[in-house]
């Protein structure tokens, strides 16, 4: 949503910070051409099915959701209390469908836009150990920005804001303060 806002409504932003999400065009190009990214994004195809992804994600007290968090992050990133909070949030009616619908809509409802360039300053923070997204997509995303900075976190995963909160907060405060 942040990338889309920057492309479609740049007047609403002064700056944009992105954590481990490539520019949409970069993702689509990479997932369609790079077998490594195709394998990492298998779940996006699964999410296109009706009802089954919601059932699978929700069964056994959100076991698959918890496994996804634990299996894609550094050991110790998510405490038992964190996981209980996720389960509680996921348990609200419609929440799991809303989460999955983002992936469904990404392919089905792409606005026709001629200019995919982002004209506001962008700061991309990226965990290099992301199991879902290839790190080279961060650099490719920079090319879609008039002005961009990129900081890699070599030991962080997709969940870098959980794994390195102090460093991420410090970087964001400094960047937004410029």
C-alpha cells in the first residue's frame, strides 16, 4: 500500500520508508522471471484459492501462521507473548481473509499507471536474510525512485523491525529528521 500511495498519490507524502517490500513492478518482474523468487513466493499462488488458505492458516490455533513467523525469523525474535498477541489479532472475524485478500488483489486489481516512478524521497530498509524476498529486489526498487537510500541489515530477516528494533528506529528517526 505504501508503494501504491507513493505512485498514485505522491501529493499525500513528503517521504516514504519501506521495510522489506520491493516496488510492486520489481516484485512482479522478479517473480515471473526468477525461479528462486518463484519458489520463495509459492504461497501467493496458494492464496489465490477460495477459502482453503483461510482454513489452513486458522486451524489448530493458527499453527501455520505461528510456524511461518518462527520459521522465517531469527531464533528468539518472537516471544510466547508475541505469538499470543498475533493469535488474538488473527482471531477477529474477517482478519485472516483481509490479510490473504491483499495477495489476491495484488494480481487482480492493478491500476493502469503509466508512471511507476516514485517522486518522493524513499528510504528502504532490508533484512538480507529474508526467506520470502530476494535482497536484490531492494536495489532494483531504488531504480524506481527519483531519490532513494537503501540500508541493508545483514543479519535480519523479513521481520527486521522485530529483530533489530533499536537500529531500525534509530535509522528511521534520523532519516525522517533530515
